[in-house]
């Protein structure tokens, strides 16, 4: 088949601007071939090149004594001590999941799993951060169910537990849902593999599933806005096969210890194109491919199709020629393809022969990455942001029916139990899950053959970020760290998934830039560097953008897993306290949004120095077995946090509060830096004294016990009811809407 003639018009159809096309021609010294145009289009897409975001990403903190591998590899790695590392990353699969929810979400899980096990790490935990629109609408319920089944089926088939995550609903996601997938794996520090094509004369071996025509232009599609024609892009969504990926995982786990692998890379976004150019780029080498040797599952595939296919469950590895038979034997044992398709050279170029035997690509490696477009796009604050902050919440401070408000909040989609989701995920497979979904704000996963465990969480309140990108993003990092600390774990590092609208809009670019400023500030203050991540832009439909959503995935370490805290009262007689102080803050709260339909107001203040002190206090108190129960106050405020503490074991609480703040702020405000804790009666004085020594407010609320829950505020009972009745509202509120 003769390749089309490449013109400026064809380049624009591929997503390149005229200036970018001119730059591509200048790099080659000629007009690109059709296959080369496809390669430029993929590698210079927003999804692969980060051309609008790189200038701001460089400002994030990425190093620390705990960081083993930072951004730039398939995933990041942190030191867990004793020669072990946690490898983790979060990525988006938003556009594919909106177009085809089941396969879009499933292949999102498959892709992030490969990013982790291509580093040599065995995956031990999955998480996800999901955003949906109005679930009262039939199509949104279809998307919710398709996404959830895709996540569950892929993870379950792989035998990787999905141990937690978050789900947030808002009309801002009605026409552009978000599906962010996270995986954590474990590996010995000296057994990490990198994505490098090094060693002149070594061979490039294609392993895994065969290549088809699914997913072509997937990276480009992920770099575009949605419109009424987006449904036509369904063929760009990849099709996953978790059974094949399970075979690929086990084949690699058998191969890695042999020492045969020199470098390895997942064929993710842009498929064979990205893996070959990135591997050669990291090593400063070159590669020659013969695409006639690539295993395909469809006849007559062209070089363009093979290079841009995003068929799943495939990897490219480099080994010495004399080790090829060994590699092939292992992959044949697991019923997978393994074929030598190329050779590592010292040319600094990627040269590709088509299946028909013609040289169709001859491109320099370095300039394709080093000279990829980078834009310092203009940014300006939207005038509405000042109005958001100036919004007066005074009329909403008094409560005529606090009991009704509590019940409404417990059943609302953003606060209600997410058991409908996680019951479709196997969270106990591998038998390492110490605390899973709904048992903690952060999951706890043991590290076999050690006393240690990792704590994992995902966090972001998009409403906060919409109202104040800098402060809202800092809140996301702080809450993630607080959740880790509530288990007793020490926060180590974060991965992020930065979901925003069209960066060519100065107001969106301001959101992005300001959000990263807030993330950097919080990560520095809490010593949680950014070690991996993903940027997903153009999340908007017909010009209407989503809420800015910088999802934060965080991993922490517990040195003694048996000394972890739980987040519900497991017995009567525990003394219950709240650490931290409540302020007159209602802006951005779930109370305002759910009860009054208001999404404005100044956000709660955030004292990062205090957050760091509180986190250390919690870690010490849990390690010393003083604190047995810890739950942070976030969505819904103190009243919701206390109520949820009674649901796990049906153990009630009669709380008594004194406050100078309004009833609404005291009960349902979302002031930061607050944690509900419970201790044995004999440890109460120890807690109070230790908190006083650290300058942390510590207020006694009551003693756990009975079968009822109530809060008396300034000598007036404000809320009350049977724990079982309130628990039913919370546990089944979301399911009643979905079904």
C-alpha cells in the first residue's frame, strides 16, 4: 500500500500545528514520510510530550533521601529499608473511559500495572480515583457501571487487590468523566529495571500479545477536547486482555532473576513508537527495526499502523544476542510471543523497515525528545475566583435541623459508603490487605516476611481546587498525608494525575500553574516529593471544562504493621478526642453543596507546619500503642467523622462539645488539621499531656459505648439516633441511587 503524500493539511489532521510541522521538517532536513508523521504526531502530542506542562512540572520537588527513582522512568521508587523499594505511579484513562467505559477503564488498569512490573516490581495493590457527573441521569449510571466493571474485571483477573481509592460526583464531570488508576509494587532495590536500550549489537525483543489495529491514535485522542463527534473515536480505545497480562507478568517475574534483561519498556501510549524512542533516548543509542518480524494478529498491517498501535499487554526488552533463546523459552512456556525485531546501534537514530521491506523511517532520537515543542502558555486568573473567595457564608451558619442535615450528608453520593464499587473489586487476594476499602481512609498492605506494611491513599477535593487552585491542591496533599498518618504510617512520596481543561485557555493554564505551586509548597513542607505522575489536559467538552482535579496518590511506611490504627470504635469504654481546632469555615464544604446547592466561599486555612507536626504526633502515638483509632475530619466535617467512627462495629458515642463557632461550622465545617482519635481510658492522660507538649489542641468528646450516636453542642443536643439507622443511610445511600 502506497503511503499518502504528507502535507501541512495532513499534519494538522494529525494534531500538529503548522509551526510544529515546519520544525519536524527542519529536524529531518526533508518532509517526513507518512509513518514519520505519525511518529511526530504521537511523540509530540500533549499526552506524550507534556508540551504545555513541562515548564511547570520542573518546579515540583522530586528528590529526597527516601527517593530511589524519580520522574522520567516508567514509575517512581522509594526506599522502604532492608533493601526493599515501593514502586508506584498513577495515570489517567479519561477520554477512553468516556467513549467506551468498560475497555477504557480496564486498559487503564492494565497500563498502570505494566508501568510498575516493567520496573521489576510485583504489583501488590491497586487504587483508583474516579470522577462522575450526576448519577441521577441514566447515561451517567451506564458510565459508572461500565467503568467499575472494567476496573474490577481487570484487577481481579490479574490477582492484584484493589485496596481503596476515591469517588467524587459533580455535574462538572457530566460530559468528561475521569478515571485515574494507581498501582503499587514491591521490589528489591538492586533488582530494579530501567527502560534503556543500551549496548551496541544487543537485540530488541518484542514480547507479549500480538499487535492489532486497536488504539491507533490513542495518545493523540487523549490530547484533544471532546465534542459531538467524539463517539466516532471509539476505535482509538484499546482492548484489554487481563489473562494475557497475567501471563506476561509471570513470564517477566521468571525472566528477571536470570539477568538476561538489560532494559525493558511497556508499549503504552503511542505503543512501539514511544517505547523505542524513549529507550534509545535514555541510553543515548539508536535502534533499527524490521517491522516484518513484529507478531501481528491482523493481515496487511502497515508500518504506520504497527508503530502507532496501542494494542495492550506488550513490551519491548533489550538483551544480548546469546540470551535470546533463553528469553524465548520462558515466553513460549507462558504461551506468549517473543520475537527479535531489531538491533541497538550507536547511530543515535531510529531506522525502521516496513513489513514490505522498505525503509520508511530514519529519524534522530535526541531531537525528537529534546526539541519537542515546549510552550510557556499565557495564564491569567479568572475574575470569578475573587468572587468565589468573597462569597459570604454567614446566612448558612445556623441550623434549624442539624439532625436532618447529618442524615442528608451521610447518604449523599460523595460521603456515602463506596461499597457498591469496592464489592466488585477483590481487595483480599494475595492475603496481604490489613485494612482495605471503608476500613480506613488509607489502605494498609503488609510486606510479606517482614514486620512492615505500606499505607496507600488517593485524595483530592476538586471543589476546593476549583475555588482556589493553590490552596485546594495543597489541601489534597495535606489530607493524603493525614490519612497515611492516621494509620500510623510515615508519608514518603506522592504520584500525581493532573486533570485539567484546555491549556490554550489562559484561565485553565492559570489553574494548572497555580495548582502545581500549591502542590510543590505542600510536598516540600511535608517531605513528600513527587516521584512519578501523569498530565491529562483537554478534559472538556464543547468548551466546558471539568473542575481542575490534581489527584494525589501517596504511599507511606509502617515499620510495625501490628501497631496500625483503625478508624472506627472497636469496643466500648474508649476515650474519644479531637485533635486540632475548628474555625468558622464553611467555604467549599459538602454541607454547602449538598444542603444549600452552594459551591462558593473561602477555603479553610491550611497551616502546613502544623500538619507536619500533627502527622509526626500521630505516627508516634500509634507506634507507642497510645492511639487505637484515628480518622481525619474532611468531607462533612466533625459530625460526619464521628458518626462514621461508630459504623464499623456498631459501637455508639455520646459526644459533648463546647464551641464559639456557629453550629454549622462546628458540626459540618471542614477545617483542616483535625483528627478524631480514641484511646484506652488509662492512656487518656498520656495523650493529653503529649498533645500539650507539642502545642496540639486536644479536646475530650466522650466515651464510646451503647447503640446510639449523639452530639450535644453548648448544652443543646443537636444530632442523635440509633447507630444502625445512621449506618444504613451511609452504607446504602449510594447503592439506592445507582440501582
